[in-house]
C-alpha cells in the first residue's frame, strides 16, 4: 500500500488569486496596509509563515493574537474571493485521481501550507473535500518540513492502519514540497503546473518530474 499526499495550490488547483487577494484584504482591514503582499513570493510556504513574513516586511511585531485576528479576516474574505471565474483544477488532476481509483485504490490525503479551514474553502467549489478526508496543514506547524509526520499520524488514527514514511508519495509543484518529504525517505512527484518549470523541478531531489499529472507513463513506475 502507498499513501498519496497532495499539495493544493499549483498542484490540485488554482484558486484564481483568491488567497493572495484575501490576505491583502485582511492586512488592509486589520492593519490599514494596502496590497501588503504585492510581489511577495508565497509558493510552497505555509499560511502562518507568510503572515509572519508579511508582518516583518512591514516592521510589525508578530503576536499570536494579531496572527489569529488576521487569519479570521483572511478566512472571511476567502469565502467570498473563492467565488471567481478564474479558479480551476490543474491539468491532469482528475485523470490522476481516476487512475488511482481504477488501478490502485490508495488512500489520499493533503499535505499543504494552507491552514485547514482555508484548504477546505478552496477545495469545496470543486467537490474535492470528500476525496481528502485527512491531512496535515499550515495550521499544524508553520514549518512545512514538520508536516509529513503529522499526516502519517492522522492517517493511522483515522484508518487504524500502519504505514511508514517510505510508503508515502508527496505530490507538489514546488521545491518546498520536495524538501518536506525527502529527509523522511518519502517519494515525491513534482508537477510543473505551478510557478516552477520541469527543468527547475528536475534540480530538486524529486523522484519523478512531470508536466502534468496526466503523464501516466512516467507516473506508473512510482505507483506500482
């Protein structure tokens, strides 16, 4: 058996900029700062880390109460912003899910920098939440490199089945997705449907690099 753990933004879907707009609106409402995250690199980071780096960028001290206030406003705005015409599933996602269903039946979960409530908001319009009943999120730890053990623990608790790191396949679109998995001995599928090209992802330690998750020929050897 293998356990498939998916990143969200850039891997499963594009939220059409909803996340960035919501963070910008949250910073403006709470702190009066407009377009706080303009030209800010978010790819692969956890939401908490992004908020902390944003506060530091503007010379504002991070406190738990301030971060929680920003998160609540972010979620309020995200529920509105996700309803945009630019959001879409990434190429190959449905094909990959169908491949797993028909040929393997491996359990699927999430390993994402999104806080859990934000992740569920982003997945809901696509009807994907039921396919990913567990996972590890940016709300579990601000450092993505600590999330894989959380995902495994949740899988064991939810399904009462043993699994180790070597049976996990992390699927993501950034070098950070690779970096959070390889130290534990997990396998990684890096997919170039986010901000990084195939050539850039090949420079990581990913086990397989594909243009999209529809590339069955390249994916099968890792899944079998």
